[in-house]
């Protein structure tokens, strides 16, 4: 009763709409979250509800562009919410019009489970520690009952288990032991898997393998300083200081950034994490659209051990946990180095109270090596130009139980956008008996520690707008001329060319990678023809880490990630086509027209010269090795989106060179170097004190 009164008074207090956001794509502010929560609570007054999602409902592409470019009305500020009501199956979702404090579109969605939140995850460990059946299994594994505080679990989504389907909200608890709270639990996994109902807070079952594997008696394999120093000491390592004495080259107005010739909006949500929108390139005064929206829309980490219940390990981390919900607060000099601008992220807790993740998004610049260089051999390379590159990095890091995913959206000065992902953190591990063969599905990475094979596959969602509306997508293959050696057309047999295959229908777009033809994919505008090449303006997706999903067709992981079977899936634009594994991913069976399977349909939709959405699957297949343990050195994944036939020349010529000497200039100097032209005075010789000298410059002459 007291709780209800409190809610009522909150509602009256916030009867004023919150201040209007700077930009229609800005994430919800704390005041907006509060306003939405109080409207929802008012609607459900007297009922026991908990909040699962409160997030911006973005305006449609059309209404956004009309506002942004055609003097159209500002799109209304809408929030999408998902709540759970105690004792009621399924979820309830709806939309709040924040400006008018008005709730609409209320829907009770049955037969689904909502995304897991950090609060759900934290609850699981205390549930298993108290459960007598878990205590008994721990005892059988070698953990006495008075040591239950040393038992930990990583709460995982259950995947899909036919025994319960999605009727209850479940997690599978990956069990571990820490002799000491500072020890790494991953060298000491337990062999059984409790299934926990996170709404009733009980262990409903324990999966126990037929072959038991007791707790390892090995010392823990640790990585914090005390252990490492005792074992090896630390290497001699000198710091690298980054100095940006004149500050940064980007400007921000709220969440809109301008850097070099790029301008775009930086958004963030509970699910996709960073969302980049309205990406344009200022081509000498003409602000040319490139991408309307870009994000990581889903991922899957399917494990490859077919025994026991390991098939259930195939987390769809974005749809099941959320790259936003699990995002880390970043710290200066460690996660990001240099001169940094941060943006915070705001979510609603289970209670509806807003919470803030400080420094969720890091924005900074980094030196990016050489952008271009040329020297003339005729005068001993005195005639020379060299321009160093700077890149703009928009980054976040999220933790999916054991793994860390570091996401870097890099903007390059030549108009390219490079997505780098670094995989680090800790392998998911399972206990192995002495002498047990862990292959071929896993590797013993430490005594009694079996790390299973798995893939990390991501779905990059691109809503393109290359030089405006009306885009097409093509595979671009490099092929040998089909004419025979000695033929009229190819007499010497050396002919080859790039072959573009424009997708007319959705079915044609469902393609795999092909290393033999250096396959890339072009997103192009057939209505914007380059005056020099005669080819349409395009952005090329150059992505070579493109393994196929290795789980069989019709397997549960494959059904739940219908996007992962192809490297490329192109569908027609629709504002609700956001999440290719569906809106509600946890415990989905993958049956039926979920997500992209429904959008693909019979594949006959025409996708040429129209508004399309591109879902590109990329990632790695990870066969673990001892070097990945106890903590994995970051493994890089990278892909590039580069302008092709978009500009009429190298678009980065207008960057001041780090060094430029013409032939006539070199003659005048007669062998001397013009030290005044050396811009970088911070480099010096490693083994002398001379700084910014002729020898120490980045463009030294022999
Ligand atoms: C809750 O919202 C719905 C949809 O707008 C409306 O029909 C209903 O009357 C509201 N209920 C309360 C108690 O405000
Ligand atoms: C609301 O429901 C939860 C279970 O979902 C329960 O733990 C809590 O005690 C309930 N609160 C009230 C005020 O009934
Ligand atoms: C470099 O940075 C460290 C801090 O990380 C600082 O102690 C040191 O003085 C700096 N060195 C120079 C030459 O600025
Ligand atoms: C290049 O270097 C060689 C050897 O040092 C010298 O003989 C020659 O004159 C140089 N050429 C020019 C154009 O400076
Ligand atoms: Cu991995």
C-alpha cells in the first residue's frame, strides 16, 4: 500500500512533460525515463509490475528524413517499454508518447520471454547457493556444504530446451568454484548444470552428465597482479604517452558529431549498444548521405560439443542479454587513451528507477599510421609527400558473462568506416577428468580444463542511403576472363575483371563469402553515376572473416539465428525490421517466421533501387588453445566499408601532409632538409636525446 501511494505521488509530480531532447534520435534522458515509468505505473496502478525495457522508439526513416532535410514536422518523441506482471505469463509492451504523456499500443504478448537484465543475472547465484539439491551435487563434486559461498555461477540463457519450451523464465547456471574470492573460477568448473526459474526464484532441475567429473585439485590459474608477479614478475615496459596538445578535431552538439568531413548522430540503446545514424560526408560543401543507420543487431556464439547439454550454449548475446545492458563504464587511459569525450547511458531498473552507466561510449581520435605516401626515386627520394592518418573511434565494451566484446566504429579520413571488434575475456570452460580426451570438440587449455570449440557470429545491420534514396546491393567478384587462352578476346589469357551481380530479389541476395573470387559486396546508388568511371556511387563491404554457421541446418542454433546461414541477407526496408532473430529472443524455439526468416518470406520481394536493409554476417570460429587461458589476449575481427566510385578523386587530399617536398624544392635545398616543415616534433630517436632533429623526423633522408 505504501508503495502504491508513493507511485501515485510520483505521477502527479511529473505531470509536466520532460524537456524536449536535442535530437529525435537521442537516447531517452533520465527525466524521460522517469516520465515513461510513471505513466506506465499509473496505467497499472494496483498491479505488481516490473520493468524490463524502457527505450527510445526511433522515428521511421521517412519521418526522420522529412524532418531533417525537407522542413517536415519534428517526429514525436516515443518510448517503447516492456514490463512483466507478477503471476501473468508473457510480457506486456506498449508505447508512450512522451510529449503528450500518453500511453498507446498496449499489447500482451504471450509465449515469449523478455531480455535478461543484469538484475536477473545477479539473482541466480544466490538462488543456487541455497538450494539443497545443488548443495548435494556440489558435495558429490568435492565441495563441502560449508563452502557454498565459494561456489559461483555464470547465469546463461538456456537457449531452447524442449522440456520447458518458453513457458517459464529460465536460466542455465554454469557452475564454478573459487577457493578464494580473488581466484579465477574458470580453471575450476563443476560438471552439472542447475536450471533456475528467475521469476519463482527456484532451481527446477539439475542436468547431471552420465560420466561424473569431480572438482579439479589443481591450483587456480589466475591473472591478477599478485599471482603473476609471484610467478614471473612483470616485463620492463615503458609507457607510451599520447599527447594532443591542441585538443581534438571533432565537435559535438549533444549526440551529433562532426569530424573531418563526416557528420552523424551517436545513439545507444539497451540492446544494440552503439547506433550510428544519419551518417553523411561533406564533399566540399555537398553533404552527401551514406548510411541512414548502422548497428550490431544480433550475434550468436554457438558451441560445438555435441555431448551432454552443451548444445544449449549458443547465446544470442544481443537479443538475450543486450550489448547496452551489459556495457562497461570506461576508464581513461585504460580502455581509451588520449583526449576523450564520453557519453553516459541511461536505463530503467526493474523497479523503473533510472540508472546511469557512466562513460558508456568513448569518443576519441587515434594515430592511424600512414594515410598515403609517395617518393620519387630520381633524386634519391628527396621529392616526397607523406600524410599520416588520424581516425575517429566511437567505442564501447560489453561483457557477456565470461567474454568481453570491445566494439570500435572507426571513421577514416578517406571516407571509409571500419568496424573493429576485439574479443577478449575468458573462455567458457568445462571440467575434464584426468587423461580424458577433450578433442575433437574441445581443447585442454589447463589441467582438467576443457574449452569447447565455438563460433562468434555477428549480424551487422546497415540501413544504407548511399547518395540518397534508391539503393541496390551487389556481390562483387573478381573473375578470370572466360574466353580461352588463344581466343580472339583473350589471346594471351591474362584477362580478368571485377564482376558485379546486382540482386534483383531477396532470394538472390542470400549469398556466402567466397575467398577465391575476393568477394565483397557493394551497396550502390544506380541513380548517382560517377562522371569519371561511369559506375554507380557505392560503398563496398570488404569483410573476409566470414565463416559459415557450422551447426546443421534445422538445428536449434541455426533455427534461432536465421540470419547466420548466409554472409549476406538483403530485405526491403520496414521500420520494424530491426532484430533478425526476432524481438523476444530468450527461449525462442526458432520455429516459424521469426525475424529475418519472416522478412525473407518466399524471397520474391524486389530489392533493386529501393530502400533496403542489409544484414551482414561475420565473425570467427574459435578453436581454443592454451594461449587463450586464463585470460584471452584480444583477438581482432575487422571489416571495412569503403567508398568506391563515390568521389571523383582521393577524398583525403585536403589533409595537410606531414611532409611534402617537391622536386624543385629539393633542388633548392641541395641535399639539406627543411626542418621547419616537419610537423611532428614529438618523435625522437630511440637511442639518443635528439628530438625533432633531421635524423629523428618521420621523413629522414639518408
Ligand atoms: C491504460 O492504457 C490503455 C491504452 O492506452 C487504456 O485503454 C487504458 O484505459 C489505460 N488504463 C488505465 C488504468 O489508465
Ligand atoms: C511482486 O512480485 C514479485 C515476484 O515477481 C514478488 O517478489 C514481490 O514480492 C511482489 N511485490 C508485491 C508488492 O506484491
Ligand atoms: C607520461 O605519462 C605518465 C603517466 O602515465 C607520466 O607519469 C609521465 O610523466 C609522462 N611522461 C611525459 C614525458 O610526459
Ligand atoms: C643520389 O645519391 C647518390 C649516392 O649518394 C649520389 O651519387 C647521387 O648524386 C644522388 N642523386 C641525386 C639526384 O641527388
Ligand atoms: Cu571465442
